[in-house]
C-alpha cells in the first residue's frame, strides 16, 4: 500500500473524533499515573505571564496566587512547561506532515480584537476556576472532583451565551471572496509538500533525541515532553477543540465532538481509578462559586475568541495568526486573575474540595461519574433530536 493510500485510510476514512479523543483520555490517565500530574496548560501559562513580569522588574513571585501554584525555575524545569512545549511541537509536527503550515492572517481587524478580548475573558475564567477545559473538565472529571462538574455545567451555559452574543450584528463581518481560476476537475489528489513533511520528520527526530537525553537525569520531564507531543499530534490531526464541541451543539445541533469527549472522559476515569488504587494522589480543587463564575467566563470567552486552550494551540502552529492573539489573551487574562487573587480568593478557598471517591467509595464514585457522563450523553443527543425537529424539511 502506498503512503497516500495509507494516509487516506488512516486519517480520512477511519480517523473520526471518537478514536483520537478516547486515545487522549487513555494517555491523560497514563500520564497521571506516571507523573502524578494532570494534562493541563493554563496554570503553566499563568506562570509564563509571571516570568514576563519578572523580566520587567515586577516581583510576581510574591503574589499570593503564585504562592499557591509556584513560580520557581523556568518552563524547562517544570512538568507543566515541558508538556506545553511538547504540545506545541507535536501539533507543529502533525501540521507539517499534513502540509498544513501556512501563514493565514485574520480577514478583519475586528476579529483580532475579538480574539484578544475573548482570550482574556477565557484566561480569567480558567484561572478563577483553577483549570480550563483540560484540568477542570477533560482531566478534572476523571479525577472525581466535584468542581469539574460545576465547571462543565457553567461552561456549557457560558458557551450558549457566547453563541448568542456572536450572532449579534456587531460581530458579523463581510466575507472576502477570492476569484479562482477555473481548472478542469480531476480525481488526482494534491501531492503532499515533501519539504514540510521532511521538516516534520527532522523535528520529530530532534524531539525524541532531546527526550532521551533528558530522561537520563530527569525522567518525569522527559515523559512530560513526550506525552505533550503525543497530545499535540492528536489534537491537531483530529482537530480536537472544546469550543467547537459546545458551539456546534448550540449553533448547528452537531454532537460528534461532544459525544467523543464524553467517551474519552469515561475511559480516562476508569484508568485514573486504577492508578488511585495503586496509590496515586488525586488532584482536587475547591467546589465553590469561583468554579461556577470561572466556567461561565471561560465558556463565553472561548466562543467569543473562537478557540479554547487546545484549539488555539494547534491552530497557532498551523500558522493561523488569529489564534496567536487568542493565546496572548489567555496569558494576559490568567495573569490578571493572579494579580487580583486576594480579592476573589474567598470565592474559592472557603469552600471544600469534594472528592466523589470519598463521598461514595471507589466503586460508587466510578459508578456516579459514569452515570453522570451517560446522562450528559443522553441529554446532548436529546438536544440534537430536538434541534433538528425545529428545522423545516
């Protein structure tokens, strides 16, 4: 079988959202078991904001928020830093393999403002809730932390409000159409860009060699780099975006990505429980008003910006400049929340960290989590049916 035929089979015919999202869920559980850390990004992005402030003489390390999450060393010294670097590299490698790296500018200045403001709102919400669509949802629910459910519900509501807001006339911009030269139809697929594919292979080889070198002295950092690269490959090739999962559900009634995410979390929850039984310590957060408010802001912000944390990362690596602004907004928003933490801290720290495994026992906690996920799946598909019943045939 030729490479083009193999790629057609693997990445087009059988490569649907469900399989890669389930794979991401398995990897997230395995990563937790090997390192004791979560697949998460916004906490580390907040630290990046702190480091930038340090460069201009601001002692961000003295802020109470950084006393909680830490600001020592550099991204190269932390698991969170290495997993983000790995995600960027993995997404870039996948985009290069697909010949999908091309500088693409926003069509309208209004989109840049929308990306930046939406990113800031999402960054504030994610840090207020102590997690984004990863740590407070996809990796948080399998940790059996009640706060993740509160965040997910609030994010769904916030994304619905975001969709309604983005439908307002002020957010609509004229589409610029380009005149194309007419060419005869052909069944011959466009040949891959060998230069981009080769660059991707060289980058992969360099990443693997670097990981091997790091593993000798700092195995957890090497594992974080490799897992980050795997996550990056998955999210770019499968176009895994939580924003599209929520937005498509409300706007078009589409459930493909939402269903896949639920199945991924279910599989991940089983894996996490196995590691907890072996002695791994869960990652829990406060189940307080901070989670609900943060989820609302996050859901609204990601729809306004057009991308969540996973979405903007892989799209930025593809060369979509719009999402560079989303990422910048995320870092600014998260850093602003870190600065304002003493004001909003009571919304979080005065509330308990509720562990469903403690409340219902290990088997009971798993059953409750899987039941809630199944119920969510049922509600999503009921919405799907109701949505299309309203559309006249």
